[in-house]
C-alpha cells in the first residue's frame, strides 16, 4: 500500500500547485484568494492509506475516493480531474457517509494550500459495520480477530450494529 500513499501524496501535491496557480491568477485579476482547503478521507481509502492497518487487514482495492471536501468548487473540480488522471473517481455520495461519534482525523499530508486528513481506522470500521454490514462482514471479522481495535465491538454495539452478525462463523 506504500504505492497508494505515494500516489495520494503526489495527487495532493499537484492539487496544491494548481491551487497556488489559481490564487496567482486571481491575484493578477484582483480576485479573492482561495482559502486553505481541507480533505477528510473516509471509508476504504482511509484504511488502504494507513500502512499499519493494511499490514494486518486484507483490504480490497477501491477505485473511488470517499472524502469530505471543504473547499471552493474550483478546488473540488481540480481534485476530480486529478483523480481521473490516476484512475480514481471522487464518490459524490461521500457527504452521506455516516461518521461515528468519537471519530478523529489525523493529518496525512499538509501543504501550503491544502491539508489532507483521514478518519481513524477504528471509526472507519465502525461506520462500515453499522451502515454496510453485508459488504464488510469479512473485513470486520478480520479486524476483530486481529485484536488491533480494542473498542471496535463495543462501538459497533453502541451504535446499533448487530454483533451476532459479525461473531457467528
């Protein structure tokens, strides 16, 4: 998964450069600067980009980026273009992804014009277990068996997840 992390870093470096170019053009035309943008990576991509997690879980590759993007539309448009250039797509339903209470975000990359964060792995797993259990059963079972996520079962249960579904063979 090191390749994915490098791919994401390169992509967001390119986005940072494009934002700088847009700000330069706006400055030349007397327009306002684009405020610092923030991208919060969710879902499978947050797990895949985490080397410690991808080392213990069998993660399926994904072609989409689930992310909350707090940026001007021009930045989101550039992000979508850059994603397409590397064979990925932005998931337009990302804002509908349920983020469990208590979730935290760690900084993955920080550039002049953009900061990229990812949801903590346990919260990503809780979200998958509670809102998309069928498609994530094996992943959650593997996470539980790994014993790397000590609060996973309690958080799944707390938020209405069906523990029996994940604990039965």
